């Protein structure tokens, strides 16, 4: 027996990085201390008989208490967003510290860190979003922040906050020197601008037209270019929210050349098509995001890419806007698609949707589910002690009831958005108990967490390069 065991989760099907183990998980001081073998003499015990015991979800792409590219605060605070995440089984999140124009990066990070430390109820880290590289002291400031543990950066190729090719290469070089991953929103800005202008001139401005304003070619071009930049600069890159089969094919081709690129997709590209935008009036605005949802053929291509390793993980891209004048309708009661904030909530639904598809319906199975939603995000973004049930890791654990069926309602999420884009969608498999560092923060639908117990996750210098890279 290991001394001083606080809790044993007994008799569950435990998904570890080395496969499924049937047995006990022992926890002491918030860490996993033993796995598999029966453990006697703990202070407390929980039965997980007939249940899955899986690591807490790691969601590496969520917009929280953030100003959008259109200058709008999103709907969530760190408190509402992280409560919502926990209710859906997620225990770590990487959100954005988004630089305002003219702002010193150290001020940006200090602002977001202050808000997160006040409100967050799960553990967190930041991607630093770079939009103004001309600020005095930019390079030194960036290097210092990376060295201080902020090991990922975010850049755009569109959205009015895009960097030029030259600026992108400069950032790739700085990231390489200091040891950070660069995440990219990759869509070609000129293609989007032309498509948007043509649609507006023709009077086609409904939410459905939003999908036509983001041609698939915009994704293909930018993904191919960024892969070449990654290859040229020998800098690891994460391509965000791949939505098309051509985007996935471009990643696959780049990886085959040895380019240091990873890529992700999101549930709304796996389970929705652009038909979600086709609703009476402005209703479709609730589902508007960029890139937009695509076709069933794209969904199949994305699943294939996830299961063959071309795409490495699934994030939520949680981007919460209310369907009112604080959010989607801030430009008035009759906005065109180009005046409507992009994004939909997803922190709380990511894991149940994927558990249902991958574990209940068997698309990949429990190990692939855990790999894509916990193991890979923690490994790739370098979150030490997160994303896996193994000795020495944080006891961030979810007990899943595989038999519980839930049909999402209109407003049953715990974020501050006021609608649920998955209303009417049925899932089987539910996070019955969620633990953060050994402490139960959700039990049978009741939230037990509170601000003040979360931790910023300090990340060491990037140690890994994507699979397929030569050196
Ligand atoms: N697209 C993004 O790239 N970010 C947030 C929301 C969205 O739709
Ligand atoms: Zn994006
Ligand atoms: Zn995003």
C-alpha cells in the first residue's frame, strides 16, 4: 500500500496512455499514485464499477473573456466559461491573451492573467495572440513571456488582424529561438474579401451567405502557405480548426514532406453541415463561425484524418456571443452576415458529443477519444502533469456513465450564451463526476467548484516536434 492515500476510485475501466486497465486509481495530495492493482486503507473510496475512468478533458482552443476581431467582448467570464467546461468534463483549458492595438504584450498577458486568476475554476494557460508587431520592445517582450512559460502564440492570416507574410516569418523565427508553438488561423484574406464584396454587392447578406463568403479555397491556400513557412523556418505550427477535406489533404502532404505541422478540428465541423445556417430570418446567426461548417463529405474526410493521425486533436473553439444586442445582433436588428460576430459555444458539449460518437457508437473507441481530447492536447502544448491518468500526474479525472442518455435542451449549458447550438441532439455517455487535482468539482450534475482553486499551468520549453518531422 502507498502511504497516505486520500481517495481510491475502484473497479473502473481506466483509460491510460498504455491502454485500458481494469482496476483501482489511488490519489494522494491531488496526484495519481497508483494504478490498476487493488489498494487498501484509503481515507475515501468511490466505486466506478461499470463506468469509464478517463482523464479530464484538455481543451486547447477557447475564447474566454476576450475582445473579438470586431471589437466586441464575448459573453463569458472566466467563471462562467470554466464552470461550463467542468460540467462537460473538461479540467484544463488554453484560452487567449489577445493583444489590443498598440498594447505591450506584457500588459496583455497581465490583464488576462488577472481576470483568469480571479474567476477560473479549472486549470488554464494562454496562447498569446499577436496582432501588432510594431509596438516598441515587441521582440524582447515576446521572448521574455515565452521564457516565463507562455509557450504558444496565435496569429491570423485574416479577420482584420492578419499579419503579413514577412511578419509571420519574423514571428516563426522568434518562436523558434525562444521555444514556442505557433498556432495559426489560416484562411486567405484576399479570397474572403473578394467573395464578401461580391455577395454584398449582389445583396446576398443572410447568415447562409456567410458560408459562401469563406470559400474552401481560402482555407486550402492559407494552410498550404503556412505549412511551407513552417518547413522553411523549421518552426512547429498548429493549424487551427481545419474544416475541409482539401485542408486535411494539405496537412497530410506537408507532414509527408517532413514539415513540422500539427492540426486540429472541432465538433461543429464533424457533426454539422452548412445547412445549420439555413434558418428563418437571422436564426442561423447562432451557428455562424469561421471557417464555416461544410459538407458531409468534409465530415468524413476529417474523421479519416483524425483516425489516421493527420489531425492530432479536437478542440471546441468556444467563442460565445449571445443572440442579442450584446452579441450576434450588436449591429442592430437586421445585420448582414459581415456585421455578425463569429463563433458558437462548445466548451461544455465537446466531450459528451465525442464520447457519444467515439465510445458509444464506436468511431475510434475509448482510447482514440482520450487521445484526441486529453492526451494529445496536453502533450503537444506541453502541459506537464495534465491529460493522462498515470502515476505522478495530476488527478484530473472524469468518471463517465456510459449508459446515461441526455437530449440537449434550448438553454441548459452553464456558459453565459443563452442558447445551445446542440439543442435536440441526443448523446449517450455522461460525465458523472469530474475531479480537478483530486477534488470533486462536479457530481451528478451539481457544480461544486469555486474560484481560487485553479492554477495557471507553467509550460517548459517545447520538447516535441510533430510526427513525421525529420530532426
Ligand atoms: N472563428 C474563429 O476563428 N475564432 C472564434 C470564432 C470563430 O468563428
Ligand atoms: Zn480561428
Ligand atoms: Zn478560435
